[in-house]
């Protein structure tokens, strides 16, 4: 298939005197004709790296090209150093197989020229479809095996491990760490296929370091990145990967939605990779509650890691102790609740809490006495402290949605 389509692309390129490119549905370069001096920086990058970059791809997608059924033009973008393009979807029975793209900076392609590109798209579709389906089937099967290998069912993990071993994916280096990437702020107009494209692009663009191995999959609206290395994958390295994932997705999404990342702990046995994945999922859920950026590591969660295991529909206002509501009513500015949370976070240490709150210890003890007076609770009782501490965390989760 590839050689025959390449011949057709080369012939059309020579006839038009312009370069002709075939991209896959994720807008990654598959085949290209020779150039005729019409390339722009985006095309050069795509030729060198097989990837045009998240920003330009997001710009193309923002024009709805994945929904097109016939040829159309995408205008130039100075921001992305992209010249105007003729884009022709390659479809077979409605299924999007890719795009034929011809740079048309001055929009001088005639109707006859456009018809030739559309004819090539039609001819190529029949040749692509069989091979594409076979490749997709293999890729889907590997994704299913990978997600099963990271699942909680021991039997399914064992079967998936055998399948991944047969495919040459396993074994992996000793040090493993899993990151989970999730889109946020999705508006009603954002299609599922655009979210899927953004996740896949970010995962596939993830850089590799040294002898590191990288596995990835998309499960629903969740991207999964497995890092495996012969050396330690420390927090700084993991967070740098998280930043890179979000930066790529941000560029791809072009403001239509955002992202957050959860980072699991490092494990030293591939058979325990599923625990790092589970931790990464929970850390991702914790991001809004932590309120400290768009990334959360498992080791930052503390008791939140336990509360997040409770089904979301079980966490409602009835899980918040009445004493917390009493404090909210008595102090609308929230000073007493803040004092209580800091005091409990510091293990009941008055000096540490006062330092964190930037108040004198006399002020701290006055506030604690007010809390005792309002609630009637003994803050020296460990069980009371535990209940209040968990209740404050539940309140934070509810506020974060």
C-alpha cells in the first residue's frame, strides 16, 4: 500500500509543482512528496520529527478539519509560522483515515487542481483502509493489554503480562513510575475525538531520557504514561514529565480545555506498576483539593489518599462533622477553621501552628479556646482531632468538586 500511495503523491506533487503530504488522523506525517520551495517552518518540523507541534496541530483542529467531508482551506497563522493550506480529508465510508495537505500560500490552486487532490484522496482511501484497520487493531489490543496490566484484578494482570511479553513490550527496567493525564474544563463544543487526539499527541510527544522505556495508552478520557528506567525516577524528573505533558496538551487544545496530572510513587518491581497507576489516578483527583497547581504526587496527599478511595457519591455534607458547620456559622471569615486546620496539620504543636499562621502563641491559644467554646469539644482528645481533621479534608474535597 505505502509504495503505491507514495507514487501517486509524488506524481501529483510534480504535476502541481507543490509538495503534497499525507497525514494520519492525528496529523502526524505519513508520506510526503519532494519539496518545491513552498515549505514553511511547520512543514520542515514535520518532515524532521514527523510531528508539527502541539500549537500548529491545535490551530488546524480548531478549524474543525476532523469533521470535514470535502476540501477546505485553513488560513495562515503568523503565531504558528504556518502558511495557508488546502486540506482534503481522506475518508472511506465516512471513516476518517487521514488528510492530504498542500501548502497554498497565495491560494492560487485552481478548481481543477483541487479536484486532482480530491481524486488522490479517494484513490488513497481504498489502499489505506485495510492496512490502517490492521494497525489500529494491533494498537487497540496493546492498549487493552496495558490497561489490564495496570488494573486491580490479579488474574487479568497476569494474562495481560503474558500478552505484553509475547509482543516484546515486557520485561521493563526495574524502576517504574506512572503518570495520569486528564483533561479538565471541557466545554460542550469539544468533541471526544479532539480530546482523544490531544491526549495521544501529548503522550507520544513525551521525551525519553537515556535508557528509559516509555509505554502509554488512552483509556476513555485519561492518558496513561508508564516510565521505566534502570535508574531512579525522582520527583523532579517525574514533575518535569508532567509539565511537558500539560504544555503539549495546552498547545494542542488552544484554550478549549486544560489538563491536570497525577504522579504515582516509584516502584521497583514491574509487577507492582499497577499500584503506581492507582496512586496516580487518585493524585489526579486530588489536584483541585490541594490547590497548589495542576500536578499532584501521591506522596503529597497524606490522608486525602485514603478519602479519595471513597466513592464520590458517598462524600457529601453528612460526612462533615457538625462542629465544622458551627465554626463556619460563628466565624464567616473562616479564621477559626483555618487555625484549626493548621493546628491539626502540625500535629497539635502550638508553636509550629503559630509560626505557620504568623500569629503570637497567645493569639493562637485564644482562638483554640474559642473553638472549644463554640463546639464543646476537647481538642486534647486524639479521636476528636482525627474526626475534625478528616472532616476538614472532606470539606475541602467537596469545595473542590
